[in-house]
């Protein structure tokens, strides 16, 4: 586990070079993930990218893509996995717990209140139409964030052509063929990991 120790961070490959400094305190960590969670109705990836990369600048675009990829592969909600990873990276186990508390505390209270209120109006045509409209907006937010993150692929070890090929194949497998996500992850994700390992090995061999 990496704590907020400059010497440790400098030794980690993730933090090599001009890496952002990260959260300044546990309080900042808690409130940032609380704000993130309260905005993340159906479009968490868009909010997470804006809060952590654009506003707080705790991660670079490339680092966010790497962390989000790991969070997607791990079991459980993606943004919860991301909060645990970032909290643990800078403050150890207590940082992970604080980030997790920020993600869950306020949304849990709100969800319980809304669940009690929604049970009485769930059959309303107006409410169902409003939820469908929110779903369309959430899909648009996710698509827009995906387009913004494309620029980070230029620095990916896989190579631009391979990244595009994998993205297209994944879309076909999930959206058109409707294959189970676990098999797409194991198949295409495994191939991508092996190819990246091969490419990184070649880069290391060519390094002075």
C-alpha cells in the first residue's frame, strides 16, 4: 500500500514523472467523494472524470483511464472500487475507508428516503417518463466522457490501431452479439493484457 510519502510515491511507476500531488487530507478525500457520489445519478464515469481529473487534478487523464480500467475489471461497483484504490494509494487502509464512506454515506440516506417516497408513485406515467429521460441523459454523459478519454489512447502501450480494434470488437461483442460481460473481459481483456505485456517488454529491451 502506498501512503502519502514522497519517497514511496517517487518509486512507484504510476507516480513517475510529473504526477499530480493527490488529496491533501482525509477530509478533502471524504468530501470530494461525497460530492462525486451525490452527482453520479447514472453517469458516474463522467462525474468521476470531471471531479478527479479536471477539477481536483488528483489524476492525469492517462492515470484515470488506467485506474478506471482496473476498477471495471474488479468485482463490485466501478466507482466504489475507484474510491478504495485512490484512498488507499495516498493514505493506506484508512484512506480507502474514508473514501468509501464518502461514496456511500449521503447516497445511502438519500436512497432510503427516495425508496420510501417512490413506492407510492412508482406506477405514475409521469414518474416513469422522467426516469426514462434521466436514462437518456446518463447514456449521453457516458458517451461524451468516453470520447474525451480517447486522447489518452495515443500514449497507450498497446498502440493506437490495436486500441481501436479492441474497442470496436468489444462494442460488437456486447452491444450486437450480447455476449456475457465476464467472457468478453476474460477473452478480449486477457488478449489485451498479454499484448501490452509483450509491448512493454520490447520497450524495456530497447531502453538505454
